């Protein structure tokens, strides 16, 4: 009946025993019903559960003939019944008052009654009526991918920024990625909904010194994400900027060269409490307060990799100035930043109106600097590739706000054994000629 989807996240011995006595079912059956959902504990790697799935029942016509309903049928990523390898039927719940759980029970009753004469008892089926091999293979894959994905999710300390929120990825996209973690047997690939993308997942161990540096940051109350963002923000203020800054400028120039004279048909308008895309005539550019897709991409690269004030308004620049100053004080105390020059006697580093962030710079003598620069380059490459794919989709007629959310990504996974740099690479993601991977 899919009880595990409606609040039973764990099952205690007493609960199983009580339900077994009430329902007159073996404890093994009750325990299976109350087992955790597939992909539980996998964090953002788990397929997204659509809210609309609670308003319909998915069932197999052949299973229903025997009075049987498998909770796995309710999974939105399942395409075919694992027992009969036929498409699942979707029955909407009736509209009206009543709890959804009650409506689901009533709907299942209405489904079973005309199909199974012995219902609510299950008609004994011939062994040939149910093929258990595919279900066994699917369950084995689910168990393997659960271990792999939860291990990543539980030890991940950082992941690269996305153009789109990763939560917007659909279940088929997530399944494609999970298949890179744990390969699925060819005999069952047709049972699940996929987007058809091929992903490669690879990882490499970072130097031990980097893990030691991470532990020191944690001891000072600093996260890796905050230190990495500060490193990128301060890059252009250094006398010798790290190489990722040059790489960012090259990416911006390539986008500008591809853009040429603006003939874009979409404008991104941001102001007040809302922001949105609006279709415009190509002859209407330039437009005050609007940005075309190319400008959005170029400005995002500037803001994320070394020049956050490049595309900001005066007010936003003031806020960015204050933010960077506050973080510079924190990083100075932690030994992450150092003073370029000392303030005048009339200024105090910790006064509200103290000198600007130009008094500070990244401490380039830190052992982790080289790894941070490498990460910044790879993250920049991924984002540039994603923007190229995004612009390609727009030029093919897609709405700028509804394009594919899948894109390659980097993540740091820290365990007791060390720190790994992992990369999700979308095979065929070759929109750029300057992309390269260290993994």
C-alpha cells in the first residue's frame, strides 16, 4: 500500500509486532512495508519527489488481477512493472474532502475489486505470472547505489555552484547520474525512467597537506566554502593574480566574440521584489535595466571568479564592499589573509568605517593556494560549458528559465582516509574548446 511513503521512516520491533498481530500478516511482510524509501539518506543525489505524486496511484494491471500492489510502483522514476515489464497505469484520486491517505486506500480498493475476485485476499498466482529476476536485480542495484550515494552525501563538504539549483533536476536526470555511481545491468535499464544522458564519475585523492589545512579551518570555525569564495573574491586584488583570473577573462572574451552585435530576443529584468525573462524585439537593444542571456553569462563569470563588483549597481557595490571587508577581518585573524599596508592612525581595522578591502590580500604562502586555484579553474570551465549549452538551447527556441538543469559538477568529499576531489562529467558536454579536466 506504499505505507513507507507516508511517514514511516523507520520501523521498531514493537511497531512491527503490533501491526503483524492486527493485520495477521508475517512480520517479514510488515517490515518490508515499513522499510525506508529507496534513495533515503542520499541527500541531493536522490531523485526529486514531485508533490503531485501523492494525488494519484500507479499500479500494474497484471499485479492487480492477483490482488497485489507493490509500493515500488509508486516511485515516479519507475517506468515498467518489474514483475511483468508492462507500463504502469495511473489513477487520479477523487476530488473532495478527506485525507489523502484515506483517498489512496479507497482508490486502491476500487482498482482491486473488479480485477481480483478474491480481493482483499490475494489470489494465488502461478509462478510464471511473476518474473522475480528483474525485481531482484533492481533491488540489488538500489541497495548498491544507496550505499554509494549516501556515502557521498554524508561526507561531501563542498560542491561547485550551479547555474540552476540542483533541486530542480528531475527524477530521470538523477537516475542517469546514479547509474554512473553504480552501473545498472542492461537487463533492467528499460525498467526506469531516464533522460538518456551518459555521465562519468571520477575522483582523485588530494594531497595530505590539503586535508590538514581543512582540519585547521574547521578548528577555527571556518568552512571550506567560505574560504574558497574569499580566495576567488580577492584574486584580482593580488599583485600576481592566480591563473584562474586569466582563464575567466578568456571565457568572457569568447562569449563576447560569439555574441557580437546583440540580436537577442530575451531580456532578463531584475528589480524590486522580482526578476523575470521577457521576450523582446532584437532591435530594442540596448535596454535600460535589462540584460540579454550573453550579458547574464558574462556578468556571472565576473561575479563568481575574481571581480564581483564588475556588474553590480552602486548600491550593490557598497554592500559587496562591506561584505568583503567583514570577511577580510575574519580571514586576517585566521591567518588566511594578510595586510598589504597598515591603516593610518585615524583608522582601525575593526571600526565600522575602517579602510576598504584593498588593505588586505590573500596569503599566497598558504599550502592550499595551488589546490584552490586548480578548483577555481575547473569550476570556471564547468560553468562556462554550462552557459554555452544554455545559450545553445535558447537559440534553438527554449525559454531561458526552463532549460536543462543537468550539468557537470565538482565536489569535495572528506572522510577519515583523506579528501577526494570528485567530478561529475556529462559525456558530450563539449561546448567549449578550452575545457580540460585534471581528473
